[in-house]
């Protein structure tokens, strides 16, 4: 309904549609509607807009495992290293869900692999704590820094 009204009026910008600051871009991303995301981008929607948690459509697409929308957003210039209020990037979301393909896609497109969120955690911490061993091994093979310490001086013991 909101999308139809906005489309009919020709309004783009960010088109906030929810109390949480979500937009029609967020809604289309959440629902996996690649064609709508593409149309919105073509119409000039701000793809870098953040919700009240500081997340972008890239965070949402990465957490949902939608590689097609992630690539579309990247190809159209979304800030790949955008951080939400916790200081997490889309890579943190992908690693914590265990989606190796998404982690690889983001890294192959230049996302910072050793980035630490506000707690000092890297994606290696997230993947380890969630038991995502396939991602842990893949990250180590990619050269992630295994000696990083978080803000409480916790260091992963990886041997």
C-alpha cells in the first residue's frame, strides 16, 4: 500500500514507512523483492539511508542471505562498510547467521574483514561464538587477524 502510494506520487528520497525508520527499500529487501529494489534504485531512492538502529538495506539483505540484492546494492554504490548503532557491518550479520556464501560475497566486494564493532568483536568472534566453524575456517584461510582482542581484553584461542 505504501509503495503504491509513493510510486503513484513519484516520491523517492528515502520514503520512510515505519516507526523504526524503515523505508520501502527496507521492506522490499526484507521480502526479497529484487525487482522492486532495482526499480527503487532506478528511481533514485537513497540506498544509504539508515533505520533507527543505524542499519542499511545491506545489513538486512546480508542477514537474510539475499546475494542478488546485496550485489545490486553494492553495484549501485551502497556504503559497504556502513555501521549500525552497535558498530556492526553487514559482514557481522552474515557471519553470525552462518552464510558462508554471503560472507565471501561481501569480502570479495571489499568489505573490511578485520573491522571491530563497538564491543571490539570482529566477524571471527561472531562466527566462533555462534559455532559457525565453516566460516571460522574460511576466514582464517582468508587471512583474518586471529590476534585481535575485544574491549574487555578477550582474545580467541584458535589453534
